[in-house]
């Protein structure tokens, strides 16, 4: 059932078919869809909760292969509720996750998010006044912030599996750097790295940032510099050759990085 709200930029629905979601996405809405109970194809793992599942989607991530029915749907236009700037600043990146990277909720988390949607619906169905849009914006933001909090909790729940993924990623970077391809091919494309791990680029980026504090670019540069230090310590290769094989523009550039990050100079590693 779709509820007519006092604000045209907001749509709320209950017990609605999931075929509605791509239509809303193509119309420029950000869509939250709550599924109860979740289906296995939403990417639930053995370590995840199983009381409900939540996805967010946009025109760029139109979902497919979803359960037939959504328990709740909330769709809004970001600019109308002050969310556009937050998205441009990197918040709510989980809207760009795939549907099989859904958030799997505990009963308590489901209750909180359901309460947020109830509050949103209650305000949206009131007669409009000069406070309406401001209050709705705060309620939308509150709902998204709770979803973000629970997304972070899920990274913690999946700690062991995530460590294995990052170990695979580090192994790939080590092999890439030792292959000699860096001077010709440059920094590996984050989208391709995510694909190797069977993740969306957005999920991969958030996972890496949560686990290491780095973006894909900064993490790769740290691994590259760590490789340079290891080669300086454990091989007889000259410094200029190491710099060239790892794609550094000059030995002087490598010197500066080693001093800044590790507090050492390359020639010190050779003593």
C-alpha cells in the first residue's frame, strides 16, 4: 500500500511489491527497502543476523533478484531534505552497494528502524505547515544515520570474513608489485580490485576504510612503500632499481617518502 504524503518528494509504502523499487530509482529517488524476513539472495552470511534486511538503492544501483515483497519502503529526493550535500561529502555510500550486500538486522535494530519509519510516516501524513519539511528532513536523516550505524556494526560482525578478504587483497597487491607492472600500468583500479573480491566498489572502499583507515589509493601507496622498505632491508638490489621497479619517479622521491612515513632514509636500510 502506497501512502500519499503531504510532500511530493517523499513516498512511503507498506507491503509493496519490489518491482516498485527500480521505477522509483529511475525517477531520481533514494530508496530504502526493508524486507522481513530476508531472503538468502540478499547476501546473508552465517555470522549475520536474520530478523530483517535493509537495502538502499539509486538509479546507479537499481536492484534486481529481490524478494517479491518489501515490508516497508521509504523513497525521497535528496535535495528536498538536505541530504545531497551529505552524499557528496561521502556519507551514506551504502546506497551504492549491491542488493546482495544488504544490511542484516537484529530484532532490536529492526525495531529501531521500524520506529524511525513510523515517525516519518506519522509526520508525512499530517497536514503540511511551515515546519513540515524541516521536521521530515531531520527524520529522514535520523533514519539514514541509524542505518549507517548498523552498517558499521555489520563490518564488526563480519570481522573474520573481512580479514580473509583483506588478506586476499594484500596478496594481490604484493603479487602485482613484484610483477614489474607498476611502471607501465600504474595504480590498480579500485573497481577491478573490488571485482576480484566479488564486491561492489562502494562496499570495498568502505570495508577498506573501516578496517585500515585508508582509501584504496592510500592503502596501495602504503603497501608500495612497505614493499620498497622490505626490498631495501632484505635484498641487494640498488636503490635506483627498486625505485624504478615500483614506479617511483626518482630515488629522491622515494627518500622523501621513507623519511616522512618511517623516519628513515633508504641508505640507512642498507647498513
